[in-house]
C-alpha cells in the first residue's frame, strides 16, 4: 500500500525522491497557508493604509499563541516519525491520540483568553484611533480560528510523519479557495472591512478542520485517531513535553520578538508598518521551498533516527541543504532586482511611500535569502532528531540577541532610520544559520534525546 511505500522510500529508497515526495506538497501547502494572509493583505490594501497597518501590527500577537501551540504538533510529527521508523505502530497511534487531545484543549483555552485580552494588547502595542479599532476587531475575531487551525495542523503532522504530505495540501487548497471567495464577499460586497477579513479566515479554516477530523478517524491508515481509546499516558505526555516545550517556548519567544519589532517599526509611521508587513509576507513566499525542505529533513531524519540509520539521516540533511541553498541563491538574485521587487510590492499597495520602503526591504531580504537554506535544513535536522532545545535557543537568540542588537547599532550608532529594521532581519538570519551549522558539526544531534 502507498502508506508503506512512503515509509520504505524514507528508510531505504532514493533520498532525492524522498525529499521531493515530502517537499513539493509541503511547499504548495505552505504557499496556500501564506495565501490566507496575502489575500487579506491584498483586499485590506484596497481599503486603506490604516487597515493594512492594523493587521500587520497585531498578526505577531496571533502568531505568538499559534507558535506556542505548534510545539505540540511538532512533537507529534517527530515522535510519530520515530515510532514508525522503529516499527512501533501501536505507539504511533497512541501518540496521535495524545497529541490531538492536548492540542484541542490548548487551542480552546488560548482562544478564549486572547479574545478577552485583545483590547489591552492592542493598546500596549501603541496603536491609536482607527489603527487601534481595526487591530482590536481583527485580532478578537481571527483568534477564534485556533481550534480549527490546530485540527488541520494535527492532521498535517500525523500524515507528514507517515511520509504523506499530499492530502494535507489538497485540504488546504480547498480552504484557500474558500477564503479567496469569502474575502471580497465579506469585506467589499457586504462592507464589513477588517471584520470581514477575520471572519473569512475563520470560515475558511472551519470547513477543512471538519474534513480533517473525519479523515483522522480513518482506520485504514497506519496512524489514526480512536477517541474511544483515548487515555492520557504519563510517559507519552512526558515525551510530548520534552520535545514540544522547547519548540513552543522558542517559537513563541521568537514571535514575541516579532511583536516588539512591530512596535518598533510603528514609531516610523503606519506607512512603514504597512511596508514591513508586505515585505515579510512576500519574503515568506520566497523562502517557502526552504521551509518545505526543512520539514522534509525533519521527517527523513525522524524516521531514520528511529531506525538507527544515522548516516542516512545525515546524508539526507546534506542533500536537502544543498538543494535549498542553490534554489534560494538563484531565486534571490532575480527577486532582489529593484524593478522586480517594486513590481511585486505594487500588487499590495498603491501608496508611493509604502511601495518604496517595501521594495527596498524585499530587495535586501531576497539578496540574502540563501542563508535560509542552511537555517531551515539545520532546524529540520535538530527537530527530527528530537533536539528541539537547540532550535529553541537559536530561535530565541535570533530575535532577542542578534536582531535587537543589530537594530540598536544601526539606529543609535549609524542613524539608519527605518533601514535599521531591514538590515537587522538579514543579519540576524545569517548569524543564526552559521551557528546552527557549527552546532551540527559537533555531532550533538546524534545524542539520544527521547
């Protein structure tokens, strides 16, 4: 059956084929996920700069909560991969039940707390007037999609652990098509503005979530949910905590850093905030292949570490990193050309100052984006081997040490203004990639973690 074929390819087949099987659907899936935000950005750009700045300001707050919870899904993918590699299918199925229950409980609690705290959060970020009103409305509504998003993410994690990234891709394709229909309908036709953008996102996540839940109950898969046998197991919960907590802390700490970055950018005005958001979202598209390859590395390493095949895991890491770096270097050289970056930015805004700043930001990031090839592949290596404490430390240092230190030097000593933000991003990414590669060379990833 196809499910066993994927496991055989990951453990014994062509690594190039394994990387492609995992990466291509993940890249397409990530693209579709990014399109949720880009669709909102496009239509809000049509409404005005204030609305666009408001969403860009509060999005990091939403991401803090989502990234903390992502520790659960990352732990699920890693642990299930290693159980499958060790041919412990019963443990893999039991782990899927544990992960699903933990994620659902967490998402319900966080969505409720965050919705209540939204007014205070937006005020703390420094928003005023129309920006405050739009930011509050958007965050209070969009955070309600958490239970739906987590259900879809758990489905993707369980399938990715089995080497199947194709079905999650098709599931998200349906969601983005629905979102692209709901955005103009609610925002423009029904004149709901930012509330329409948020509700469109929630609605477009709810439908795939219901489908994902039904598919997770399919007992024809190697790993599936069996809610009748759901019983919390101390040892498995401990494993989730060991692997997932560092990812949760690192991811949320990093996103809190992004939140403070947004607050720092806002002091340069709403146009700078809009430019920052546009540049980041487009850069997210540029680096999608690198992110996809990083996910592939985590799965390949996870199953091969579970099977005690460390040399094959390392070979997969090296091959993935080379593919990623070459692809990003060529693509980055093209997209860093100012006429090209300007043309892309113009899709999302017609404000001349926003276009100028966003194009410069995008051009700088694209030129140096090849560093993401090293960064994402190395993150995948440490995640797949269960060493998420390494990814936690690097994620935190990337924002809190490298980025803010660079920002301080550029702003206070070099007086570079808003360009300080642009350069702090690429320098911190580059330093993090170098450090991750150095840690890999020590062989620490081979140390038994779980």
